[in-house]
C-alpha cells in the first residue's frame, strides 16, 4: 500500500485517484479549486463519467480517498505524487506546460521526504522531462530525492474507469530504474503488458498513439470523400477493412471527425514539436486539415439540401464530442452551430447530458435555443443534424419525427442510422458516403 498524492483532479486525475484508492492505496487528491475540492469531499463529481461517482463515494467512505487544497497535507507522507494537470494548446500549437511547472514547484516547496514524481499529464517529448526534472532538483533540498517517472494515460472519456482497470498496456519512462519499477509495481495487479523505457519514448508513445488513431479517422474520412464520388458505401468499406487484423475495425467510423480534449491538442502539439525540431510533418498537417474540413462538408450538404440556411430551423442532436460524456471541448457540434448561425439559421439543440457544459461556452442567443428533449428540438425543424452518436437518437420514433418536422432532411454526421430505413420513411437522408 502506498501513500499517493494526485495533483489535479479533473478527468484524468480524479479517475486515477479513485482507481488507485480502489486498488488499496491511500490517496489524497489536490486541486487549487476550493469549490471543486469541497464538492468532491461530498462525493459530487463536477463532470459526467460513468462509474466514477460510485468509485469516489465508496473510497471516500472507506477513508482511502480524500481531497485537499493544501499541498503540505497531501505530500507529508507521500511515497509518490502524480502530476495530472491539464496541458492545453497554446496559440502557437505547443502544449501549455504552465500548470505542470506550477505543480512541480509546489512539490519542491512542500515535499518533506524523498518521493517519486509521476508525470501523467500529457507532456510532449523533446526535452520537457529533463526540464521538469531540473526544476525539481533545483528547488528541492539536497536531502530529498524526487526521481521523475513518465506514466502517460490512455483513458477514453466515457470509459475512463474501465480503461483504468483494464489498460491495453502501461508505459513507464524513467532514468531511475528503481523508481520505474516502483511505479510499474502499482499496475502489476492489472495483469497487463508493462513497458519500461526512457521518458522521451514514453511521452512519444502517448502522442504517437493518439496521432495514429486520429490519422485512422481522417483516413477513413478521406476515403469516404472518394467513396461518395464513385458510389461506394463507406460503412461496407470500413467493415471490409476491419476484418484485416493488421488494420483493426476500430476508429474507422467516418463522420464529422474527431473532437475532444486530446486528439486535436495532441496532434497539434506533436506537429509543433516536430516543427520546433526542424521537421514539418505533412501527414499530421493533412490529418488536421481533413478533420477541420469535415465540418465544412456538413454545412455545404445542408445548404445544398435547403438551398439556403437563412431563417431555416436546424435541429442539432448531440453537443458532446462523443457519447457518454458531457465534455464539449473541440466538439464538432459547437463549431457547426456557430457556422449555421453565421449563415442565418435558427438552431434548436439537444444533448442528453451536455447542455449545461455547452451553455457555458455557447450561451443561448437569438439564433440558438437549447431544448429539453430531442422531440422539442425536432419540432418544426427544416433539417436535423446528428452531431453525436448517442444511442438514444437511434431509437427515436422516426415516424413521429417525420410528422413533426417542417422539412424532411436528416444529415447523419455520425453514421448512426440506416440510410435504407430513413429513405423508406420519406426522409432526405444525407451522410458521409452511405
Ligand atoms: C482519446 C484516446 O482514445 C485515448 O486513448 C486517450 O487517452 C485520450 O484521447 P477520447 O478523446 O476520450 O480518447 O475519445 P475517443 O473515443 O478516442 O474519440 C475521440 C474522437 O474521435 C471523438 O470525437 C469521436 O467521435 C471521434 N471518432 C472516434 C471518430 O470520429 N471516428 C471513430 O471511428 C472513433
């Protein structure tokens, strides 16, 4: 059993804290946000993540998990401290490491004994691990050792708890072998492959993994553009490809492209790191460009179907960047709503859980109304745009939908519905090459 501090209790930090507590460790989560810490102490999770509320509640009650705003409290007896703060994109495209630096400086200030510093935040390779180790060494008393271990996360929002307990692999990058082994030891009960390597290779593994998944998505979206021109069905193509074990069936769903707090940021940061080190990645540039223009494709399709978007009522179903989360960061839906409103459309939007988070970044206005359920959003619309593949949209009463819409156009941005069924019901069904 280890005493573990977790700095930053957001999507990654809170999931990591709860899972390590569940695995028998004594965990204290640290955050600068007093209100968030107070809510967490009462078992209230400030975002939607399946299974996480129960996991936090159980470990709060068991006394294996607690939260504080005081580093001194969390580091006093810590064997390890995890840095799980955000690394958002800066205007230049590089990852903003200011929160990571602040966490390292606080560790150096409040550590009272030697401990292992585990970097779980997504930090680009190319000298940042050395930079962080230098900050720790320069600010700690010489009697306190704080070896740095890079341990990137591979958690998917919406299944983060499952992914924590069932990782495909754990990657541990360190110069200090003993420290690496101790961190690797945390994951032995999970019985998964554990790769021990150097920090830069561990960081690059994280970026390369996300960039490859993003590349698969932009690849299938480019193939969909060709398929549409030659009359091929992209879903059949993706299925046919997926049977090949070397390709794999996942991440071949064509549609509005990727969003979220990882792929956009990580592909951009990797591209920026490459540029910084004298290499311009044509492939990563193309991945980002294809992804960005998927949104334009959707608006063009709606304009073609409705002749003009001016004063048209467009129902947007789905706001979150993917199902099973309320996260709207880089969500295609929000970008599309702005593009539709700029063209004079009246948008009526619905999402099962993400309306509160969407409203914070995109408040209602003359051209945008958030609705209480899907049917309210559909009522009187000239067209429907499905922007998130929530399963509940598949099980709508599409006969009822047809009769309550003003128009008959459905643009299925996520390949959720059957083109044959929708066309039989009398819809003008639009999708990416299906
Ligand atoms: C991703 C990685 O999967 C995870 O390993 C990493 O730790 C963090 O980033 P996440 O961003 O939560 O996880 O979501 P993911 O399920 O990967 O989907 C990312 C985006 O790609 C979503 O917008 C999703 O709609 C889109 N997507 C996914 C597609 O457009 N097509 C697909 O086939 C799969």
